[in-house]
C-alpha cells in the first residue's frame, strides 16, 4: 500500500511517534495534518531520545520529505525552536525537505495568553489544556480572523491584520479574562524576525501531495492526539480543538478521499490520559503509580503526570469503527510485565444497563462503570522479543484477546522505547 495514516485510538500518547518513525523508513513523505505543538511525539533513535511537536517524525530519517499540512496550527516561534534544537543535535533538515502549507494557521502569542487566562479563570472546571494556544488558534480560524502563513508574504498587510487582532485580544484579555494585555509591538517584531525563516518552507501541500501520490510515492500521514480527544467524537468538552481521526487527512493534508489505502490505529497496552474528563477504566493508587513510573507516563509536552487505566476495549472498538482501521499496533506491552492478573475493560455499566459501545449522550461516560475481564499476566522480560514466538504464552494471549475484543487484527506490538523494540507482523507499506 502507498498511502497510510497512523492515528491514536485513545487519549493521545499512544506511542504514535515511535510507530511513525519506524514506518517512515519505508515512506518517501511524512505528513502532519492536524493539531499543533500540543502534540509531542517521542522517539528513541540509536539510544537518543527526541521529542517532536510540529516536525513530522520522518525528520529523523535522512532524505524524507516532511510536510506540515493546512489542517495544523503552527506556532512559528515553536517551529523555529524545534528546527534549531534538531540541528544542534546534528539532525539537519534540509530546507527543501520541509514543506509548510501556506494555508496553515499561525498560533500567536495572544492565543497562548488566552488559553492560559481561560484555564486559570475556569479553576475546577478547567480542561487541563497544554497551554500552547491551540484551541484559541482554531477558534480564530473558524471565526475567519486567523492569520495564515501565506499572509507573511506581504508583511505590511500582515502587520495591519495582526495589529487589529492584538487590539481585539487585549480587550478580551483585560475586560473578560481579567488578565494582563500583551505588548503589540513585541509581537510584530517577533513576526518580522521569523518571517524570513518561514517563507522558504511555504508550499501548496495539496498540489504537492497529489503529485507525489500520482508519482507512486509512499506517503505516511502522522496523526496527533487520539480519537477520544477528537473535537466531534471525543469526550467533549475535554478534547482538543481539531479532528484527530483519519478523515482529517482529507481536509488537513490534504489528500483526496479514496486515495488513502490504510489506517493504522495505535493503542497502548493499557490506557492513559492527561487533563480532565471522563476515564471509565482509570485506576488509582499503587498500581497506577507503578505503571506511571514503569511506562514513564509524564506528559512529553507539559511534564504532567498522566492518569492511568486498564486497556479499554469499548474505546478500541469505537476508534476502529470511526477510523475504518486496517490494523492495530499495541505499544508498551513490556510495561505490563509482572502484573498479575491483568484486567481489560470489555463493556460499561450505566445504572442497571450494560453497554458494549459508548453510551449515547457522552455525559453517560462520566457515570459509566467498567466491566472487566481478567487475564493472566507474565513475569518474563519482553524487551528482547522480536517475534511473536519470543513472547511468553500469556503475553500472546493478551494480544490475541485485545485484537479479538477490538475487532481489528493486530499488526505490531511494542516491547520497548527504541525503534527496533517492535514486533512487526505486517507492515502496511509492504502489505
Ligand atoms: P489542548 O489541545 O492544549 O487544547 O488541550 C485539550 C486537551 O487535550 C487536554 O486534556 C490536553 O491534555 C489534551 N491533549 C492535547 N494534546 C495531547 C497529546 O498530544 N497527548 C495527550 N493529551 C493531549
């Protein structure tokens, strides 16, 4: 297959970065199509850890084209920093290999200020955002007052619009959010400085991708976040502000519908989420702490401790249906070593009723009690496993049961952080 999308099936942090990095070896082009630097994709390459927020994970392979599509929102200051950090570590991205959609919206310092001020004001009702201004930037896009990268070409016009936006945001910050206004001149100067660095990357990514696909190139679409954080399908309002399911490829890369060959969903062998909101299979106490430490479950973007839960097959089925998943990759199986028995949430109970799917009217999820199935654990280390036959029987049984409950075939299993610590049953680019 030539065009493959990788998407998260939980609340983000499923280990998509690692799988994208692995598949990027066989791809020509890697594309981000939604979200911004609220994403943080962690990769371990040759023993070195990298966290990529905006730059597609293909950047760690030489010669791959990295595309940031129009559906993303991009903080130009954060992009400059990320590029500089990669270069400082000897990972040079050739300017010609990075293509930033001229239609992508810019995240401005006032978006971050609004995000912070709103969360501070919301107190106990806060969403627990990453604080990077992502929601406010998408709001401006929808309100048709956002600034797109293309507008940097004519800086005088850009400055006028930016100045108007700053004045509006400052009124809102002062009067409604009771927060400190921003210094407009500083923002204009910052944008003047980054302009020259952004212009060489600007590209009509739709035309570029159509040509690449027509030429038979292999294109990998790198989703951010996860189905349960999707603005339409997730646990609203505790979601991010973009569509995180595979259909966002068609509007946000963009790729024509019908041109996508396969969707690979990524799940952790257990579940995590950061921020507030319902989480039916959540566990607390010593076991949660143990998994948090073993799995290094601290937000890569913000450092916050992640909430921990058992694998939730109801969510997996939901994500499989929404995404039309071709296969499932289960990551971090090794983290479950030594826990016996293991539990998997197979259904919910709300009141007296059992639900095998997410109950309608998502607020029911807040009242949903998990119904568990128990599976025997294993004590052997999995880190050296490179084939299914290297896994202890109970680990194999766990994988098989999860695939069965999710209704999707399992195509990969992760047994460690490194690129090579992955058992690949089927690679979509070679299938
Ligand atoms: P925002 O995307 O910063 O607006 O945050 C909204 C919600 O999405 C919060 O609960 C965040 O913790 C969550 N979120 C956003 N991006 C990620 C991610 O990449 N991984 C996990 N959670 C995320």
